[in-house]
C-alpha cells in the first residue's frame, strides 16, 4: 500500500477518535488502540498498558456535553507498517459546569497489523513552570510553528 493511502487511513483514524470524544463513545476510543498499547497520558499513573474501556467511559462521563479535540502542527511520518505523529492538541468542553480549554502535546506511534492501523504508543503531556512552583502550564496557547 502506498504511503499516501496509509496517511489517509491514519488521518481517518484520528478523525474517528476526535468524533468519539465529542460523542462520548468509549468503545470507539478504545478500539483505536492496540490492546497492549503503552499509554503515558495526562492523568495518573505515570504510565500503563492498554486502554481500559470503563476508565475511558468514566472520564468521558465527567464532561458536560461534547469534548472537542483539534490538532495543530501535525507531523505524520509513515514508513512501512509503522507511523509516527506529533501534534499540539487543543481540548475544549465543559466540566462541572465550567468551560475548559487547554493545549497539550502528543506523540504517538502506530502499527499496521492485519491491514489495520492502531495506536501502540501514546504520550501526551503539558509543560510545567520551572520557577519552583512546578505548576502544570495548562494556561499556554499554541504558538510553535514547528520550525527548529
């Protein structure tokens, strides 16, 4: 299969994941991941293997209405049955009656097995202030243009 076709398939996968967040569809989110995917996401613990459907559903249930996730500065590289993507993501929605709007960083690795792309490694993070407070810098807005 061509790199162009693989790229299109991966982009569709990410569109489905974004839509699943908006629709609070835990099954669709979990289905995008390999069962033993390495996960380093924003919530504790530091890391785990696989996406737990009940944990995803509980997290989605803490939001009032749709969760909107938009990606910026997406860098996708496909080589054979492996793909690597990095992006700045903006997540918006309402929790506890309050508007939430934050940017975070994501790096993912995908593997194509049995003709299907799945996420095998997901690392999301926010920077923290190194002023001694060690506060998560969730108030930052995307400004990076990807230039070195």
